[in-house]
């Protein structure tokens, strides 16, 4: 790796020797490390940010907080949210909860506000979790939508009806611009609220949620269900308008034998449907969607993924379906990071790395987003696929075909920040900081995307880590790009 770092360490040194020399009354100054670095071939020494966020309580907002307000009216729909409903972005799944009775399953929708040309009929269900009984959870698929259009929709009945809108993505295509927001480990604290406020400011069009949604599992008995409901009302102001493409985290597992609740992901799966069948997946926990110029693969860190498991077989087949001529951007989301140098959850992603990393490199995945670690970190393009226990270097090496790994588990849940990074910073780590925030990925055309990590900075949005993401597949295909014969390189893929 070409690196030319100049490292300057300025510190309130507090070694044992110095303490004795200066006397024991010297206060313990924090070690402040400034790293100055040179850029060389886009690869530079890692940065551990010296930003220290001021403390904000990481408590959940109380039940009577206005973020959790129940909408007015008898049986008024609440917790409205949408997600992509098909493979290509022409369908949407709308879900909502009615508290008092099932009521109507109908969604009215159309291109004009309050003047709906269409209706669609959904389904309703409810569940119990120990001594909690959910409201009536409605789910409705709306398909055959037109691309690149604004639709208005209404759920609920009479005086209690509520209306929202969403925008369909443009038709799949190589140079179709689109802006994703990436949020992880959100929870329902004041910091979570700040993250959502900043997401709105960043102007993204859809959310990739890398898992750990409500943190309802921090509660017991019926309070768990209650906190799924408050989370749904809290996130509605964005989830009802921008589709959220989610993966499940460990806080969604909710394996609770003491309450006789042993079916993993029960509450999550009742509340957050996914369009898994559209990508021929056999489970709502892993699936893929295509949106604008992106092919997004959603993996489940807590479902079997080793060789011969359904997720493994599905992923193998899904990678073959990726058509970079139609969707040049290949994005993977999962909960547990594969590369993280934070002490929290260190090495937990190793088993998935062993299973899937060689495919990520082979298929030139552009970027892998994960959460789980409550901090921000970005890697260089590195891989560690040569090592096989008896041979190869057991350390990641620079690899231009490898994805960039980004951990953005800093949405702001009640567990607070993971502020302890391994020291020294490993070569593979490009930037790391323990602050709350979210990322945006703005796809410009098939070769360029703009990436930002936005630190909440306790109230004001500050763009902190940003770079131009170059598409690894198209970077090397400048010649073929102008070669008419190469326009359909893989005819069998054209069906996708
Ligand atoms: C549920 O069970 C818990 C623990 O036994 C109890 O404290 C709570 O009041 C119960 N709630 C309901 C709605 O029955
Ligand atoms: C793609 O976008 C980048 C960044 O805006 C620009 O520099 C480049 O010229 C664009 N490429 C094409 C083929 O338009
Ligand atoms: Fe997690």
C-alpha cells in the first residue's frame, strides 16, 4: 500500500513515570492525536477523528413525547410505512396499524392530491407477544405504478383517514441519478430524532436501513410491543413518504424464552414486510431490489449463510443476475460489519466474511453498508481472500476489485456510542469516529457517485467524511463503453 503518513502526536502525556515526576495531582488529560496525511493514489493513512461529541442523554424518549403522538380520530391509522414492492421499483408495499378494530384494508391512490383514481385491497393481521396484543396490522401491495412519478395515497376511513405521498424511482438504467440515505441502529432516543431530522435535510429519496430498528427488546413483557408501536409512530414522518429498504439486526431477533417467545424476528416480520419473493428469495430476511441505477442486495447476518444454506444458494444465484449494464451500482447491506476496527463487536462479522468476501470481490461490489457497531467507520478497498489457514497472508491487502466497507451503526439508540477503537488504527481503516449520524450515497451516473457521512453534531448537520465513489466495474471499461458490439455483453442477462 502506498502510504506516506506524517504522524504528529500532541498529547497530555500521562505515563506512570511522568505522574511520579509531576506529582499525583496532575489531572488525567485525554490523549489527543492529530494525524496529518498525504493523499497518494487515492489511498491514505487512516484517520481517527479527534472530534469529541458533547454528551446528550441516550435515553429513549418518554412515552408522552410528541414524537410518539397518536393521530387524532377513532381507529386512525398509525405507524404508516412504505417499502419497495417488487424487483424494479414499480410497486410499493404500504403497511399501517389501526388500534381499535380492523377497519378498512383499502388504500386509495392516484397522481392527484385528494382525488384518487385507484384503490387497492390489502390484508390485515395481528399477533400476541407474551401478554401484548398488537393493533391491526394492514399490508397492501400497490403495483403497476408509473416510474418517476409522485403518487398520493390515503388509508383509514371517514374523519380518521390520513393521506401521504411517495415518489416512484425512475426506470432502471445505467445513468439514472438517485440519492439513498443510509441509517443504522436507529432506536427511539433524542439522538435518533436528530438523525431523522438530518436525514430530511440531506434530501435523500429512499432509506437503506442496516438493522436494529426499535430497540424494543431493551424492555420486558408488554412494554416490548408498546415500544415497537412508539417506534413506528416516531419513524412514520419519513417511512410513510420515502421507502425504507431494511435488513434485520440482533435487536430484531427477540428470542425470549422467559416469556415463551422463541420464534426469531417475530415482531419485526409482522411489521416490516419485504418484497423477497420478487427476487426469488425464500425468506423475507434476505432479498434484492433494483432501484434507479442500483442493484441492492440485503443480507441477514442472523440467518444461516454458510455453504448449502438457503441464503448462500440464493446469493450465489442473485449475483449472477446482476446486470451492470442496467444497474452499474452494486450495493450490499447487512447488519454486522465485515471490517471494523472498533473494540465493540470486534470480529463478529468474520464468519460472513469467510463465506461471502470472495464473491464481493469477484462481482466487484461497490460498497457494503453495515451497522451494529455504534460508531462510524470507512475502509479502504481491501480484501483477505488468499488466506487459507495454511497459506497466504492473514491480513487484508489493497484490492481494487474489493468493495469499500462502511459501518454506519450510529443512528442514535439508547445503548449510546461505541467509542473505543482498536489502537493503532489498522491499515484497512480509512476513517473512523464515534459520533451519531447517517450517510448519503448520491449516484450520479454509471462511473461516479458522491458519498457523505453526516455527523449530527448535536443539532447541526455537519458533512464530515465525504469522497467521490468510482464505480469499480465501469472504471476499467472505458473502451468497451464506446464499443457498440459490447453493449449486450451477456445476452442471457438481458432478461433481468
Ligand atoms: C404483562 O405482564 C407483566 C409482567 O407480569 C405485568 O407487569 C404487566 O402489567 C402485564 N401487562 C398486561 C397488559 O397484562
Ligand atoms: C459522471 O459524473 C461525473 C461527476 O459529476 C462527471 O465528472 C463525469 O463526466 C460524468 N460522466 C459522464 C459520462 O457523463
Ligand atoms: Fe446490532
